[in-house]
């Protein structure tokens, strides 16, 4: 294989730059050429593509976001859109493609491979960690650490003012960020979309803590479980506690990637190139039990990843 393309698609995630850097440098190390495709499938369709050199990825490993930029492309979901993209495969002489993104991007890559046979390897990059088939996605660790940083700061003022703080975190319809940030941040309660919860029970816990002298509490709410504002309103109504709500939003997504995300991006990017070199035609790379590997793409597209129930129970025990 002589020339491959690389693109980032869907939501940006910190650590994507490390993955791009690894794809480019590993490929060049093996004497291959890399074409960078800008703005995901949108740039693929429009031919917004250019050759990348070793220097194109210099000084990016520590930067959040993605230097190739990203987009959502409605047109790529149509056959006509994908046909336009294939014309650029021919024009640029691509023999393989690395797609870094979430499950939607993986589905687009799968369809494209099925229609045109271009070998593809997908790399999971999303802060939500909601891709089955891999224990970890690029960007998740940074998002969790950003949320924990925010909880730490909120905790300082919660302690000083004897207040109850509700922190709403991202994760779309999953609770991976909420669970890990809640556990690491010592939250009194964690509300997840995957598990039923009752506000009355949350209030009972709060009251129990209050009776034995607890001065402050932090409750982490996943955006997919409920609105933090609404939970705050209900708790205030039931307990009468002064309740402050913080919605972290995109703060969780930005900033410099953690070492773990940079290492994960580096390893997965290099592995993707290695698998294309070896002649694999349709795979995704990921982490299972601490080891990176290449797996059937279908395994990343089917079923729903479950949160770690043991971690959830532990958080409950430790926050009594
Ligand atoms: P994130 O998890 O961060 O949102 P994502 O990759 O899941 O990332 P999507 O917006 O779902 O984000 O998908 C990215 C792009 O992938 C879409 O804009 C579209 O171009 C392409 N795509 C998604 N679903 C399909 C599909 N069924 N067929 C073809 N292309 C698709």
C-alpha cells in the first residue's frame, strides 16, 4: 500500500491530533504517503485534501481539537455523496483510508467500504466513550479529567458556603463521563441514563448526610439522565436546601489532552497504519483489557456498551 487518506469526523475529541500525528509519521516511516482530508466526509466529497509531511503534524500532540477539522456531512449519507467522495479516491490515488470519529463516522466508513472496496480502518475518537467494542475512546479521559477539575473547584466553594451543588456533565445518552467523574470527584449521588433513579432517594441521602453533620454535597447528573436545572429545582422543593446548578457543557471537551489520551491516540493511529499495511480491509482499532488491537468493524457498530455497575455501586458505598 503506497498512499492512504486520513480524516476526523463527527464531534472533535482531545487526542485526535495525536492519532493524526501517529498515522502520518508511521506511514511515512514505512515509505508511504498520506493525504490529509479536511472537515471529515464533507472535505472528502469536495476534494478538500492535501499531502501531509512529517512537519505537517509537528507541535500538535499537546493540542485539543483536530488540525484536520471535523464536520457532519448529510451528503455523505447519500449514495450520490459517497460517489463524489470516491471520485476523489481515484483523483488522489488513495489505496486505504483511516477514519477517526464516533459511531456515525464508522457507519459511513463501513458503507463506503462496502460500495467501493477501499480498505478502511476506523479509530474511536469521542469524549462520550459510547462505542461498543472498545473499553476506551480517544478524548474520554480528558473529558473526565476536565469534569473532575471543575468538581474540585466547585467543592471548594460548596465547603465554604454549605451549599448543595448539582453538576451536569456531557455524555449524550450515556453516563460514562458522569460515572467516572462522579467517582473520582467524590460525588454524593450520580444520576445516569442507564439506571433508574428517584429524586426522593437522592434527597433522603442528602438529609441523612446533613443530620450527621455534612456541610456540603455535590451531585453529578449526566445530561442524558435529566436536566441539572430540573433536578436542582426538585431537590430544593423537597429539602429546602440552597441549590446551585453548574452545566459544564463544552468546557469538558476542550483543552490539552491528558497523557493517556495522547498515548492512546498515538498507539491506535500507528496500529491503524500497520493493519492497512498488512492488507486488512475493514477493521476498527480499540482497547480491550488494557491492550490495543484490531477487531471486526461490526463489533463497534452493534449493541450498546454498558456502564461499569461495580464502579457505580462503589461510588454509592463510598459516599454514604
Ligand atoms: P460523535 O460520537 O462525536 O457525535 P459521530 O461520528 O458519531 O461522532 P455523526 O454525526 O453521527 O458523529 O457522524 C459523522 C458523519 O458520519 C455524519 O455527518 C455523516 O457524514 C457520516 N454518517 C453517519 N451515519 C451515516 C450513515 N448511516 N451512512 C453514511 N454516512 C453516515
